[in-house]
């Protein structure tokens, strides 16, 4: 079965207000808006397409882990610790809810942030070797 699924093309995120959510992703994260109507917006962010979909009240993409912790479903990657620290500072300065930079016992460091609707995202300071190879970012 190796190689049958080539990449993640689109991620769907539940949001309450399409206009507000779209503006947040564009202004806070630098997303590019491709399409918007009353029910959805399509943005490009981090080499992927995201659909921001009008959802039921208080719906998020998060899940509850076995220990009761609310968890994110996606990790973004940045190129190194400096990039992680800079992004963390930039988001905090824009009043984005961010967690502390953490050492989780593996290579690199991480932090969590959330969007206007409470969708949680992780950021990791290490770019995957496959991405580096494919996009000529090898050190």
C-alpha cells in the first residue's frame, strides 16, 4: 500500500463566521484567499488548501485524548528554532492565543496556538526531511 496516497490536498476546518475567520487566517497567518461565499472560504496556507466551513455552534476540529486533554489535529513546520521563536512572538503580539514553547522530548521544540473558533494547531521547529529534499531546502 505504500505510495497510494501521495499527499494531503485539503483540510476542512469548522468556523462560526466565514468573513471573520477568513480575515484572521489571511492577516494573522498570511494565508491566500482563493474563494469565499456564505458557507465556506478556500485558502492556501503552508503548501496546502484549507476549506473554512461554516459549522454548528462551538464545533472544532479538536479531539479529547484518553487522558482528557483537548488535542490538535495538525502540526505546522517551520525551519528551525529561531523561526519558531519568531513566529511565537509574532502571533503573541497579534493577540493570538499561544502556549509556551515546549520541549516534548524529541528533536526540536513546539508550541500550540488557536484560531478564533478554538481550533488548536501545533507548530514544530523541524522541517521533515522529505519536504527539504522535495523543495531543495536540504542543509
